[in-house]
């Protein structure tokens, strides 16, 4: 993986959020690439419960300042950055006061999904791409972790399909058993359609459940990794039908070699 560029986009990353399978694996992937001489950029949302002072986040003025149009609304994009201690790896945070200032990830105090989680996911996907474009950093691999990041494959393959920066990028989606119950906003598809994406490209998420959103991510990816030992039955059944390369689950102590082999033999 020496000199390869890997864009790691995740819903959650340690040490900025608590340790779980998703946050530790996405960090572990970036650390693995970095340790092998590759280049990494990590992107995640800047949730309001992230302590900016403790983690020394600061705004990058040259990257901030543009507006992203979400469902016909102009939403300011703010980019913050921090360095993971001891690792010399930078993490970029996609921020917007309307979407990410609240002191919670995806649900309110009654454990109900936020009604704008669909818009937050669209904003995150667009914000990542627009920031990478400003950095003029063409990734060899884009590795997506977590449902909040799972619109990125669709947007790169459709909304940004004519952008030369991503022409040669390969997309890998990691699947985890940490989704949400129920569905996102019933108007989710209309908001995607507003971006002039063909409805046939997101038929899967006509019913925007977590599993269907992940299936759409797989449809728009080049390869898939099972990052949880157990996945929902519907996802497992779908994986049996895909012709795309799928890496089976491996425990953390084994995944470095397996991920590297998968990248080099099945993705690049």
C-alpha cells in the first residue's frame, strides 16, 4: 500500500467518539494504511458531543465558506481539522450548525431518530467530496464506514460522475451490525432526486431503512467488507447475490493482513 491514497470516511472514529466496532475499525484501517507508507485522509461529522477543546479541533478557513444545496436550501459548510495524537494522521470534520451542533449522534432524548438524519447524510456526503476537491487529493481507494457515510458511493458514482478527480477511485463499503430501527424521512428520495440523480439509481431506498441504505451503498461500490461477524439477514442474503468482491469478517488481530491483501488483489 506504499504511496497509495486512501480516503477513510466514517460515521464514527476513535478517539473522538467512544470505542465500538465501527469507530475502532475505521481508525484501524487508516492506521494500517499509514503504517504501510500509504497516505490517508479521515473524514467524519463534527457532532456536537465532540469536545473541540480537548481534541484541539480548529477551523480551516480556506476549506470552509461554501454553501451546499440540500433540498433547495443553502447550508454553510464548515471544515475543522485535528491530528490524532501519536499517529500523525489528520482528521477532517464536516460541520454545520443546523445539522451537527446538537449534543447527540442520531437520536433525541426519547431515542427517536432525528427527522433530518436524511439531510445530514446528504450534507455529509457532499461535504466530503467538495472538501477533497478543494484539497485536490485524488484517492486510489475510498473506504466507507457506517450508515451516515453510506450515501457517498451513490453521490460519487452519480452526482459527481463527471469529476475527473474520482475517475480512477475505487469504492469499498464496510458493513457493520450497528444500524437503526425504523426508517429515515419519508421524503428522503425526493431530496436525492432534487440533485438530479436518476430515480433508478436509488430505487433500493424507496423505503429508507438502514439495510436498504447499505444495499444502495453496495450497489454503488466496487467491493465490500464484512466488518461485523454477524450482519442482518437481509444484508447477508443480498451479499450472496452480488458479483462484487466480498471480504468475509476477520477479527481485529487478523484484519491488517486480510485487508491489505483484499485492497491489492481485489480492489486496486
